[in-house]
C-alpha cells in the first residue's frame, strides 16, 4: 500500500466502476427486477462508505504493525464489492 490517499482512491474507483457496470447490466438485461437491482446498489454504496470509514479511522493507539494489518484487511475487503455484483447476475 503506497498511502492512505491512494487506498481511498482505489476504493472510490472500484465502487464507481461497479456502479457503472450495474447500470449497464440493468440497461441490457430485461429479466432483472428493480428490487434486486436496488439492493445491489445499496450494498455497493454501504460497503464503499464502510471501507472509507475504516480507512479514515483506524485504531488510534495502534502500533505500526497493527496499522499495516488493518489496512491490509481493508484492501482485502475490497473483494466484497466485487462479490456483491455477482449477486446481481444470479
């Protein structure tokens, strides 16, 4: 991880790319229900907000090793965003 700033940019970029993919999928898929589409969009936005919150507010009294572990977990949680889009295609 290069910096916290870059991590937040990666989170935003991935979230917005996935939102664009969802809207494109909705446009071209006629069998997609509005409720399922709305649920996926809400999950993406909530996960994005949660990841940004975790990035902005790590444990205040942590040492550098635990901070590195914290940010590695945040990066790993980025994969949850991709898994949410897979729910759209089910």
